[in-house]
């Protein structure tokens, strides 16, 4: 890594062409033509910034959460042992559902990876791991920007204070995933278009609570499920501790979202609540298109377009979707959290009916993250053990 103007991770010629439409809408912005796509993305926020004159600390649960956040800050330099050696091959979980899918894909008639042996599958596992950590890194930067937006736009002083601590947390998360990639596993992948779009919509929205709903409730629930899934599958001690510490913070962030939105949504009209319900449907049932990480296959010399039909055929023959476990983990977090906001039952159960038809309500009575966030606090557990 260097501090000179950097290129977007993984931005080879193909990726740069794909991003060429990202240009400054403001002609006075001092960006050299062609530089924007490779080094940064401009996002225009349409929300008002709010300067508050009322400093009274009246939301006691937010005060408690803020105090907890200050006490649970950890240090990315001294709390993690960056001298630990990491064997990239040891990071591959050969028994994971996705690796099972890739092996089944090789067995499909005419598959482009029919000749692959153990060496190639291990290389694939390493690249897939890098791709996952890369999305975590990009998503964390998006969380940092979103938390900063919340600091600017939320009209409650206790929420501004809390969001400021979250902004620092997300900076640390971005930094540790970037450092882990750089020091231990290798070159990052670009942000997936799906994730980029999902976060950009939040940053552009004029309604401040949509940044909360999309980040604190949807994406952070997704992150808790994804980090938890990786943590269960790894025995690498540096990564395990890093994930445990990041999750300690994330659970608190979700709790912050629930506390704030629960209060706000009791005062919204049915039409306003319907908007939020529609937003959740868009982010769950209507928009399931995920990146197929074509860059991973390209790095390995495989034509991703030619592979996809064989991947789909192999996935269709598997008893359960290779991503079913992860999806269940996500909805087990999301559904009770949304229930806590009152959005399942608003508008005569508009969201309850639709999520129910999709079979998602089995998680309705699972623990919500406001109730169980303290159980994620591995930082506090480690500190009390060290005493
Ligand atoms: Fe984070
Ligand atoms: Fe977070």
C-alpha cells in the first residue's frame, strides 16, 4: 500500500471502463478527467445537515449505548497481533457449501473447470476468500460514510454522539480488513456493483432515517450474519479475533438503529411507514441479484460467462442452496429487528403478509439485536479475562 493517489482495488482496464460513467456532476470539482473512476467515486447527498441547540441528554438508552461504545473501543494496532503468520491455503474451508458447489460444477458435462484438481480448487478458495474480505472492506467504508451522514442529519443530540462513535468504529473496521488483505492475503477485488448500488442509494437519500434503516438494520444484520459465518469456518487466530471484535461493534450499531427508529416510527403516518416497508421489500424479496464475482474467475483464467450455466445446473441439483445457511442467518437477525420497529404490522400487516408468504416469519421471535447486543461484546469478555 502507498499514500500516493491509489487506484481502485482490482481496477484493471475492464473495471475502469465499467466505471467510466462515474464522473463529477460539478464542473468546478478539481478532479482530473479520467482520474475519478480509478481513485474515488463521487456521491451527492440530498439530505439536510442539522445543527442542534438542544444539548439535553434525554434519551437514556442512547446515553447508555454511547457510554458503552466509548468503553468498548479497541485499538487496531495493539489489540491484534499482526505478526502472526497466515497461510492463505489454511484459510480455505474445503467443506463449505460454496466449495461443494464448485466441485459439483466441475463434474457437469462440458464444464470449463472439468480438468481442475486440488491445486486449482485451493487457488479458487483463496481468491473467493479475498473477494469476501474485499467486500467486507468496501462495505465498512460505506458504513463509515453512512455513520458520518447520520452524525450530520439526525435531529437528536444523543444520536449524533452515538453515530460519531460508530464512525470511528467503521473507520477501524475498514482499516483492519484493508490491512489483513494487504499484509496477509493479497490484492483486493473491486466493490461488487450490487453492494455499491445498495450503499449509494442510502447516501443519496434525502430522508435521514433511510440511511439508518438501510445500514443499521439491513446491511449490519447482513454483516453480522456474514462475519459470524466466516468466524465459524476459520481457525486462523488473527482473523478470528478481528471478526470477534468487529462483531462486538456491529451488534451495538444494530441496537443503535433499533433504538432510534423505534422511537421515530411511532410518530410516522401510515403512508410514511408504507415507504419504509416497501424499502425493506426492495432490499429483501425483490432485489436478490448478487454479484457472481466474475473477477475471481477471470483471475483464474476461466470465462465466467461460459461457467455460469454449469454453476446454475450444479446448484439446481444440490439438495439445498449453498447459500441457504447464510440467508437463514441474515433473516434470523433482520426479521426480529424489523419486528421491534413495528414495521411488520404497520398498514394492517403489509410486510408481515409478504415476508410470511416468503417463509421468513419463522424468525419473528428470535432474539432481536437490541436485546442481545451485549452478548456479542467479545472485547469486554477479553478485558475481564485479562484482569
Ligand atoms: Fe463495521
Ligand atoms: Fe457497523
